[in-house]
């Protein structure tokens, strides 16, 4: 068992953990998750073994059986956000995307599998992003390296979001969050300006349900 003794920095914690890992594939899994289907890891590995894939994410639910994560779109919330948040479990979403394996620009690292060689090639997680957007930044680095980011809806888990770290509810946390937004915007201006290549420009960025943009 390996313990992180420093202050909370999601990127640094995971980078530290990787130095002790010996496997060919790395599974990043939050301590506030609970696996639903027994073959969850096999589902992630099935795509991760493809030579053109750099990261694979899962379908995550809140405790009330609504969607917490079904892929990430750059531009939601002004920066990046999860797709189909709070849609009821069993709802398949726009063009059945909730239940369809597909490519996205990013997935959450609350449950994400990555080939070790890809992780090392892109330099791991950026420790300047201690809490927010580090996984999105990581996925965009993987995309820049020419690999695909896959969302696999058949790897299912509960995610009791921020259960251990807490909410962004203090002036210090809000300031840190705004600083990390600024870092992300400085690193990825092109995709923020041109739009997510995996999201139809005729759909709105004002909600996460893939509804039409209002004219």
C-alpha cells in the first residue's frame, strides 16, 4: 500500500502512484466510486488494448441513479463539462449516445484506463492543475499525440462526487478553481475558439443534453 502524505493535488497524487505501478495499463479510479458491473475493468481494457486508443472512460452515476458522466464536451460551462448530467438511468439520450461506445475529446479520470506508454509519452497529469480540468488537459494531450479517447458505457460505476475532498465552497477554493480555468484556457485556446470536434456546432453549449442551439 502506498500513501500520499502531501496536500491534495489530484495530478501529483496520480503521477506519484504511477511511479509504484508496474503494469502495462494504468487504471485511475477515485476513492469515491463503486463498481456496478463485474466486468468493468475488462470492458475498459478491451478498448485500451487497441493501438489507436490512448484513454478509456466509463459511465458514472450519482447515488440517485442519474448520470454523472457519459463523456466530456469542450465548451460546456464555458470550459468543459460532462454530457447528459442528471439524466435518469435507463434514458439513452440524444441519438442513444449514453449507451453507445464512441470517441470524445475527453473523459473523466474518476475512472479512466490508459496504456502506460501513452501516459509516459504525454508526461502524465499536469500538476499545475491540482483539482480541476487536469483529466481534460491530460486527454487533450493524448489527442494531440494522435490517440483516441473512448467512452465505454458498459463500464458502469457510481461516483459519489467530491465525497472525500468536499465542494468548491470557500473563497480559497473558488480562487484556485478560477486560476485553473485560466491555466486551461491558456493551454488550449484553439479548441475553445473553434469548438469541440466531437460535438455538432448546431447543438447548444448552454446545457448538457445535446439540444439544439437557440437562434
